[in-house]
C-alpha cells in the first residue's frame, strides 16, 4: 500500500496513492506545480548552498569547521527524497526517479560503517556524535531519513535508500536502546520515523525504540534553556500533558508519534492523552486558519486564548505537522472532526505558503500584516521567517520541503475504508479505484470545482453487488448541506452523510455544500480580536488586502458592517471571495494614543470592501492584510461620550 501512514489497525484504513488520483482542480493543479517546479527548485538551492556537498565532504574525508548550513540541513535532503518518492509513484516521472537515485548515492557514501549518518557531527573538524542533544538535531535528521525510506519502500520496494535507513535505524537502537544513552533529541521526529519505518518493515524493534523515546521525554533529560524545557516538551511526560505547549512543530511531531506508538502497542492511555491534548489545543490555541503557534520567540504555542493575529507565527511546518497528528487520530478513532481540521489547515496554511509558480514560500503565516514587506530577491536567501513576502529560500528552509512532500502525497489523505464501506473526506476532482474488505472492488469518479463551487458529484463506476456504505464528510461549517441520491434530496448535518445500498454503475450521489460567504465570530476570550469578525467562504478564510482599498492607510481605519455580505455579485467582487460594506473610522492623529472617552461615530461614507482567499494574499506583490476586521457597530463606538463632571 502506497501511503505515508499505515497503522496495523484502527477504526478506518487509508487508501493509498495508487488507489486515489487527482485529475485537476484546486489540489490537482498544485500537485502539478509541485512536480514541475518545486521539487527541482528545492534541489537546486540545496546544491547551490552546499547542503548536498556536505555529504560528499563526509564521504571524501574533507570535513572541517566551515560546513555550510544549520545542523538540520541534512533533513531537507531527506524530505526532498520523500517528496520525490511520492511523486515518482504518483506520476511515473523519470526525472523524479533519476533524482532519487542521484541523491541516494550521495547520501549513502556519507554513511559510517556502523550506520551513523550525519554531516554536522562525528567527523574531523566537527563536534563529537550526540554531544548536543538539545540543539544538534542528529536524531531529528535520522527521523526524516526514515520517513523518506518509508516512502521509497512503499512505492519501489527495498532499494539503496531503504538499506541506508535500516542501518541508521539499527544504529539508533543500539546507541539509545536499553543500556545505551538514556536521552532524547531536542526536536522530536525520530519517534515518528521509527514508528512508521517499523510498521513498513514489520520490525517491532523500531516501534519499541520510538516508545522508549516517548516515555523518556518530559522528565528533564535535556538541559534547561532560557525558553524552558517546555520548548522541547521535556517538562511534562506525554501521558500527563493536557495541552500542546512549547515549540509547535516539536510538539506536533511528538504527538503524531505518540498516536503511532499507542496504536501499534494497544496503549489506550497514551492515545487518550493525545486526544485530550488535541481537544484543548484546537479549542483554545488554534487560529481560524488552522494555524498553530502564536509566539515568535520560540515558534511556539501561547497560553489558552493567546491568539494575536498580527503576531501569529503559524509556521507552515506546524500546519503540516498538525495534519500529521489529525490524520493519525482520525485513522485510530474515526473522529471526523479531525478531518475538518485537516481541510481547514490545507486550504489556509499549506496552500498559502507556496507562490503560484511553486518557487517561493511563506515560512510564517500571520493573520494581520501591518506593513507591506520588501520585495524578495529570488536569488537571495531570506534570513527572516516573518518577512511578509514569499521568499525563494530561507536560512532555515524547512518549510519548502515540507510543503513539497505534503503535496506530492496529498491524495493519500482523501479517502478511507472500513468493514462497511468507503469514506470520502476531502473533495477534489479525481478517481478512486479501491477494494473494500473481502476483495470487493469499488470504483468512483469525483467531479467538483470545490471550493469555488459547493457541488460534489460522485459517480459509481463499479461496485459490489451487495449493499455497502458510501460516506461523504459534511464539514462542521456546512449548515444546510443537502445530499441527492436516487432522485431524493435530503438535508444532511455536519459529520458523515451515509448512503447504504447496492450501487449500480452510473449511479450518482450529489452533495451540495453551502459555500456562500459567512461571518465568523471569535470567542470573546481571545482578547486580541475582541470586537472583530472574520469572513469565510466554504473551507477558505478570506482577507482584506491594502491593494483592494482606496489607499493603503484605509486598512488601519477600516470598520465593516456585519448586517450585509455580498455573495460575489458586487462589481468589485474577487473570484472565490466576497464583498462587505466598510468605512474608515476616521481616527484623528494626536500626540497620545489614549483617550479619556470612547470615540463616537465611524467616520466617512460606506464603500465596497473586496475580500479574497487568504491563501492568495500577497500574490500581486507586497501588501498589508488582515483577516479579523473591526466591527462598525461595536459597543465602544455606540457608547455615549462621557460627560464632564460625571
């Protein structure tokens, strides 16, 4: 089965890349750009910066103190190898296959005889092996190597990359197993790599080593740092934690691995712990975009309700990691809310990061950009993650390769099966050719222009003669959705809309999702956006850009009317967007930013305010932007001025 995640058991089972294909539309187009532009773009930058040559220097014995790149640059090569493996299986592209062999050969030459593989530590002129578990990322790098090997093993069989990874995994088990180094890596990732590699090979030793790492964490094994041990998730054992905290990507990779280990070992307590953390973190520490991580200082989670839009970090990699956790939880539990969050994160984090041509990326994804960024030079490395513009490459360039591997294998997250039938979870034009349990073939074609249009038409091409259940996910936002089958139309509630019967070739089921724009009101405990509202359309969060306003300064003063919203017929409507009425608050400049009484009145005349999908912002050039919009009739504006002497 060609899938990134294949638990040995669970409530549902994923369909693989060979069973689901995208034929165009929103995600099909992005897969094509990823294949034709992003993969080569990533390799060229790693070659240009010497990250690939680091492997050559280890092999040639020419290492020294001048090694280019951060200690984790090896991982970008491995994530690219993973992306190439999924792409080669998806499209049969000979260039992807050639790149896999080319990169694998350079990586393999750098492996030590005992299986150790790293270009930053353990060689002449470099620090000793495992001398900096807090920040050295040695095991983190190995984890990504193992995930790349999983992709290769499941798409092409046991080859050179798989053999390199097996030797590396054996080295980790010998070095950090019982009686070895009683430590953990500062950046979780080895755990998820070991667990999935163990499943792919049927090797329980690797799953057991992942379990050991998870059980060790949270007991203060890593040195304390100014950001605290929560940065590493080494402050509280996984089983005892109630919420995700510290560095967001680290926390989410650890959670994903914990689900893997819980499922493989039958550890219900560990699984319940991650479910508990998911519940609270999603309810209180997640942005409307699905983004996670509200603090720049540690790229981490804030406290409950600490979700400032302008200081949102929402690292693209955290979005990818969030999908990893939610997908594993869904497979284990069947909780369809997890796939709702996956959809939200896909459209508003993963789709937001890459430029239309696939050669520039957002690292951080704020919900409010106060000042337009400086145009990025496509030939320069950006030193800043939060520059407000997509950059061709970053000094820390973990996000481009994470986007690449996610898009290359995206169709493995679209559908699942269980003993009773098939569940269609994410909507994209495509084909499904799968088997239900018992070897019963089923073939479906999906026609849709989602999310531009809410119509999802599922046509049965072939299926078993006996009854089976086709389930279609109705997103949590889709009140008023309808399902038509057999000439009958019924209203369906959020969750899974199920049709059980014996289908004949040519039968159609049509799901209509209401993708008209809607206002979304934040919890009043989110102080940073109190008195504001967001606008969504289907799964997409919308935003206002300065380029669509009469002048750039209007964005700071803008307030909107929440009594009307246009579905797209207004003259200034943006495709896939909406139009609201707005006006400038008319706040006078003064020497002090505070007053002894509230402002009264909203200022000037009403005008149309076009909203566009957030994932498309800044594609016309640098701009300021915001998602949460101040409400024109908020109570503070309606309060009468304070009278003198009162």
